[in-house]
C-alpha cells in the first residue's frame, strides 16, 4: 500500500475511533440527514457535531449537499467498505476465502 492510501486508511480509522461519529454513520444508513437533524440526536453542542461531521467528511465517509441554507449529509458507504474490507482482508485473510466460497455456493 502506498503512503497516500495508508494515510487515507488511517483517516478512516481515526474517524471510526469515536462513538459519536460511528453513531452518525449508523444514522446515515437510512438516508441523508440535515446537520440540524443529526445534531438533534445527540446531547452535545451544534459546534461539536459540526467538528464530528468535519472529521467524517475529511475521511471521505460522508458527503455534503447544500440546498439553500441547509446542509444535507449522506453516507459514502463504498469508501467505508473499501478501507475496512482491505484491513480485514489483510488481518483475517481466511475470512476472504470463506466469503468467496460462500458466494460461489450461492451462485450455483
């Protein structure tokens, strides 16, 4: 893995290290939410939620879309799957073999 990819992966895992950020990602699985909707789900300040969203955005785990004066956030699930999957494949390679066998069995 080159240094850029390693830095990107490190950013993903830093973002996942915080329980609030993991909860935000889980909440976004159902679809996009405004910053205010996200903030309303937590007992912390709006600026704190903004910082968490900034970390998730910098890690490439969420994207934002502006509409008038509202910001909508959505999950970039393929990025999460890519980095976590690569890490798990490196650490638990036998799981990759099991998964491939399961897919082959399901197909036919």
